[in-house]
C-alpha cells in the first residue's frame, strides 16, 4: 500500500488509481509516513490484452423448463465463455445455474482476460401449463382395446409418460393397462414441467356362462335373441366373436353362432365372448284329405276324430298362439288349426280344418203311443212318424238300427231322422202296443154238413161271437157269413172291434156222401094244372122235397125218390 505510479522513472505526475492502463512501462514509488517517496522507482512493464466478444447463432434463445436448462445450455460459438447477469461487472453464473427467462451476458475468457464487451443473449424458458381433465381416475373397457389416445384431457397437443418426470414417452397407440399415466401439454416444442397424473383402471367382466352352448329352437315359436339361455343378467349379444354391432333382444334368431358378452356396471363388456350355436327347427305343415270335415253329433266326435295324414298332430283354437285342444275334447262346429309336433317343435304354420257338426231335427209323430194288431204282422215300417228318412232303434241312444221289416213287439221304439250321413242326436220315443185277441174256440173242429141244406159260413159252430172267417190261416179276405160252405178248412179269428186273433181257429168242413140230388123228368117250365113227375136217385133216405109255385099231389115223402 502507499504506492504511487508514474509514467516516468523520475519526476512526472502521479497517476490516478482510476486511470486506464495502456501498453507501456509504469514506475512505482513507495511513500513513507513522512510523505517521502522512493528515490528509485520500480519499473513495471504493462501489456494490455484485448479479448473479443463471444458470438452465437441466436441472440434470442428459447428453452423448455422440463429440460432443466442451465447456463451451460446457452449456445455460443466459442469455448471458455462465462456468463454474467450484467453487461459489465455483475455476478458470474456457475455453468450449472438453472436458466430463467431474461438476458444473459457472455464473456470470452482466454485464461487471464475476459472479453472487453460482453455478448447479450435473451433467454426465454417456456413452461406450458399442466393439462387438466374432468376425471382424475378413468375407467376403460378392455374389450374396446383402449390406447393412450383414449385418455381424456381437456387440451389437445398432450403427450403421456410412464413417470411424473423423465420416463418414457408413450405412443398414442400404446395399449392401456391399469396404472398411472402422466400427461404433459406441448406448446411450441415445450412440454409442461409438471405433469398431470391420471389413474387408469381397466375393466374386463368375466365371460358369461350357459347351461347349453348348443341351443335348439322351434321356428313356429318365432324365437328371438331374448330366448337365448345364459346364466347371467346384463348380457349383450353379437354375431361376431369380436367387434360388431349389438343385437336387439327382439331380433329373430337364425341358424348360426351367436356371441355373448357380459356388461358390468361401468358399461364394459367381456373381452372373451361366450359362443352359442343356434339351430332353428322348421316343422312342415300337416296335411289332410279334406279341409272341411263333417261329423255327426250322435257319434260324440272328439278332436281325435279330425282326419289328418300324419301322426303327432296337435290342434289349437287359433292360427297362431291360442290354446292347445285335448284330443278328447268334444268337437263343435268351427275352425280347428292343426300343427305337426316332432317331439320338440311344432309346425311353423298351422293347417286350418273347418268342422261342421250334423244333427238333423228329431222326428215327430201324430201319436206317441201307437197300437197295432198282431194279426196284421206289423213291422217297424208301420210306425207312424212325420217325415222321411227315419231310422228306428230299440234304445234312446246307441243300439242297433232296426230293419223296416222287423216285426213289432210291445215296447218303446226310438225314431231318429237321418240326412244321409248323420242322425238326430235326440230320438223320438214311440210306445208300441200289440193287440192280439184270443184264438176263438169250437165244440167241433171237424164239422159235417149236408150239401142239400145249403150250409153257409154262418152255420160254422164257434163258441164266441165277433168272429171273422177266412179260407187261409193268415191273411186272405174275410168271408161273408152268407158264403156257401165247401168242403175244406176254414179259419176263424176273434175280433175285438179293431184287431183279430193272430192265430186263427181252423175248422174242417166235410159234406155227407149223398152229395147233391139230381132231378130228372119234367121240363124247365110246366103249365098250370099240368102234372109233372120228377124223379131223383133211388135208394136214399131223408128225401126232402121243396116245390115252389106248385103243390105235391103224390109222393114227396122222406122215403120217396
């Protein structure tokens, strides 16, 4: 200390301490406390080195905060450059000092000297805002093959990493897995220094199950997707093992394979779908020989009587749906619908069969109680009914039809009208009474008569009155009581005023051997007062003479011929 400098070895004017050095020789003198200086001055040669300013390709440099830029990151073209916070003087930055936005001053160092003028470099340190999201925890469905691009953030130009700092940049196509993803916003080549953490969960519901992975359906039942059997609720059906469009539950099933995915509460579906093979059975329509069939009510027809050509036919009361009808159900007029049943399925369409039930009207009669004479040999055909086409039975229902020639007996007959196919279900009851007076009797079943007496039917002896005579044991024409008798058999029936005995009394008529007298003599005419002699066969007895228009003058006795 206490040194003064001169520009000459002796004399001269002391230099101010603030004077700038220049190349040359300077002389130093020591000043003691008394104010005296050294006689001999110290000679110092001064060499002034001028160091140029550093250069750069960009005096305005941008940096990204996420890159943690430091002083060393500033680009200059030379080495041995130091930076200051002022164009002159100021503080020197360490190379590791973090950069902030502002102006940095670069000075070139040659080992001893720095640049006379410092290079000003404007630094901008960019730090885009941290991106934001509506959902810090986001769920994705594995079935949708989610990728990093599916993570929801509010901004565009967002990149994702697997670490809060540093780490690996994830491509947008990277498949998502459960974990935390870190989002940074990119602006002008810079990213957010602070990344947004988003928690990702991946849902993959279990594959649904079924009791039968091969399911059969009947075409007639119009099966839909809703009819497929699976054990879990909330399932979705597809026609493809992956992707595709969900099927509506009302979609009609067809032969093929269906795929089922389970839907969970988050809206996700199973990645692996349940496969179900579907088979649709189509059963043909039954056939018949006649689509219009007539039945008789008297036959008590049932559904089983409808004629179809196939076995395994089920009948319904409607062309679709409706109620099945038991085969024992009584038929009524109307349309029945036949469906062929193969043990599982029924016809897709039903055969319509129109059924008519025939039931002619019950016949009528003028008399429900009718009497007949046994002697008339009455038959069923004699029963009086109104109308034609009548059939008679011996029972109110069922039974065997009676032939019209069947002989009537006491009892009730039942009449049914027939239309040629059917009969009336209700039969008319007619009570039949057969009258048969007793056979008359006689004291002599063989009666002899004299021809000469001219016997007639009235002369036949019977014990009863109201008898009728015939020359036949049955039938024939009644003989008048004045009818002359001839040798033979006569038949007698007792009459009650309506009927005659069915069995007639037979009476044999015989004539005595004299036979008929033959008269000879005389002529067919005789004159008054003329005597005529008549003669008959001789040798007889009991001659009986009867003269009309004259008198017997001789002979004529019972012993005279």
